[in-house]
C-alpha cells in the first residue's frame, strides 16, 4: 500500500508503539495501516472412517492440505468451517474439536483449525483438483512439506488424540 485510502496522501513509515507502521503523511488525517491478520478457518475432515486432504486447483501437483476458507461478515469460525466443508466437499458436518490457532505470518493470516466429522455424498467444487482419503496412521505419516502450518496442525491433532 502506497497511498492513504482515506485522503490519498502518500503513506510514510513511522514508529508507533515500538512497531514501524505505514501511516498517512498528513497528521490531520491520522490514518494508520494496522495490517491486522485475516482469519482463515481450516477443516481436517473425517469421513467414512478416514481423513480427507485436498489439493487446491491452484496448487502444484502433490501439494495437499486441509479444507480452508475465509469467514463471511459476522460469521463465527465454527459456522464458517462447516460451510467450507459443505461448499468444497458437499458434506454436512459438525465440529468434533478445536485443534488450534496458527500464525501464518507470510500471508498475514491467522489459521483457526478444527476437526470436522462429515457425512453425505462427496462432491468436489471447482476449488479442489483432487482429494486423498487417509487412515489416521497414513495421515500421521503423510509428508505435508513445505506446508509447515499443516504439519503443525497435524502434530497438535495427534497430541489431542493421545490425551
Ligand atoms: Zn490520509
């Protein structure tokens, strides 16, 4: 971002509360670009005794992860994660448990991950190229590299299973 979205003046770097931030050059305007992270929900979907991982249509071959999506305005994350499972896989689900929150700082996102148990008839939408069905053991052994957030989510999921 180069220009102030409020008044159109140039943005400059300024130290605010010990953090360098982009702010409007015009002090009377006072715009500060906080760059708050965007929440993204992620579903580890359990379906017919196996876990589903998916390759997004925009991703390279062999890169699989969880079902993810943005929240709608006013939507809580539990609702959003079930809506994404419905939209992308065609499945009805319920939240089995919350896995964790993850800072994906490269993309300025906060990933909110859940295990979702789902039923119904699978029907992939255009966002997904392919899916894999993995047993719990296969899921634990699956190499998600370079998706280190997915690796972390699966490790935390495993720790929850062992509690
Ligand atoms: Zn301004």
